[in-house]
């Protein structure tokens, strides 16, 4: 092995060691119940410069700084963690003040989603406010109130930015961004493009709960299951979680879910929106880390239990070949919702079928279903 190869292996080993130590600290401190108590004296993990930089790179610098105040020894050559926390906390405080000042008085309160919601509710409740990195705030407001806010903010702050999110060519943006004093706010009329998942923004908003924010404004938070669905949609659209911060987010979401919702209720909502496979993928990754201590493994197993078998209700037109109903029953028994959707689109009433085809959804669903195909190859021959 050459000198360069030995240095590379040594560097990777150090990163792996620091990552394991960082995960241990986070699982001990962020997710334990006695969050306001100091760290036990038996924990002697030293937070050094390398671990601090790893935390910053993973969006956890401010969080690690707050955790370090609970008694962990520091061995740093500079104030990088404190600077990171001050920068994040100041940004969150400024966003809250700006939102309170500029939100139209005639509009209903905004529903905070994604990072804005997680920081304001889950992290704040554990004494870790301002510790979570966030590049913008996402606000959800269903139509027609969405258009009222967009009109008011366009007049006040100029033309909005259109985020580079995937959407169909003939589809209007589902979110628009406004820079207010240099800070980005993205206003959503939906959580994601309708071709990806038709999660109803009206229902999410109706299930949301009002609370008085730390900056004095009345805002809304999503219910615990909707919070999970929103995380899973972003997980699926981005091809997985890329930062350790994303996994801490999921661990905290699952913990709040575990305290409030039965596994059957969660499983039913996941299958209803065809998002169960995303949670299975995420949970399979988390199982190798200390983060899974946030919930009982039996609780997760109960979520993934198969639902009672039901034959899908679908309108079969006269063009459908013989055997389609039997194929649908087979797909139902094997819990393959995406393939069921393909058949529903192809053989439902012509006007609805034409609309799906025009929007390109059939092609999108086909590509998604092929990724999860595990058996029954002949079923695709008719599609």
C-alpha cells in the first residue's frame, strides 16, 4: 500500500471514528427525556476540532454547541461551534420577526413545514432552539389564500423566485420564494408537485394545530403523522437523506409519533399515500445507528404490518382485456400500490385516463414502479 493510500485509509478511519462518537453524543443528548439535565459525569467523550468540523459539515454545528454546554469537555482551537450557533440562532430569530411583521393581516396564519416547523417545535421543546441549520423557511397555505399572500408579497418584495423543483412542463409552480431582507421564505400551495404525491394541502392545514410562536405570532404546526409524511416525501424526492441532520430530524419525528399515535393509524396513512416503502428504506438505514432508541422496534414492526386484504375499487372499461381484475387482486395481496395505480390509470374511464396521460403521470408512475418490482414480471407485458 502506497503512502497516499495509507493516508487515505487513516483519514477515513478518523472520520468514521468521529462520526460514531458524534452519533453517540447526539443519541444520548438530543433524544433522551431529561434533556435539560447535565450530561452524566461518566461520559468523557471530548469534542475536538475534527468532530466540531464534521458536525458543521453535517448541519449540526449549532446543535453540538448547545449539547456541549451540558458538561461535555471541549478541546477546540477556535470558537467555530459558538459562531455557528450564533449565526443559526440569529437567522431563526430574524426570520420569526420578519414573518410576524410582513405576513398579511387579512390572511390566515401560516403553517410552518419542514425545517421551520422542526426547529420551532421539536428542537425548541428540548432546549435546542436555534441549533438546527436551516437555509430558508417553508410556509404552507392552501388556495385561494395562497394567491392572496403571493399577490401581497409580490407588490411588496418584487417578483418571487421559482425554486428548481421537478414539475411537469404545463404545471404551475407549487411554491414561490421571496427574499425579505436577505432571508428566503418559500410559500407553498402544496407540499410537493401533484404528479409525485397528491397529499392534500387543504387536509394538512385542517388537521394542523395553532400555537403562539416564540416570536409572538400565531402560527400552525402539522399533526405528527403529517409531519412524518412531509419528511418522507422530501426523502423520496431527493433520493435519500444526505446529511446526519436529516436522520436526527427523522428520529425526533418518530419519537413524537410514538408518544401520540397508534402504529395502525400511522401504517394506514402511509399506505394510503404509498409512502410506506420510503419509511422502510429510512428505517433500514437507522437500524444500524443508536438513533433507533427513540421508539420501540415493535412499534415500527406494527406500522409495517400488512393491512387487511381488500380488492381495489376501480372502474374497468370495455377495452380492458380479460384477467385484469385477477391481476389487480394479485397486486393487492402482494401490496404493490404503484402497479395497482398503473392498471387503474390504463383501464379507468376514458376522460380520466386521457387527463393522466396528458400530464405524463403514467410514464412517471411506470418508472417508479419498475424500481420496486420484485416478482411477477409478466404483469408488465400488458402495460
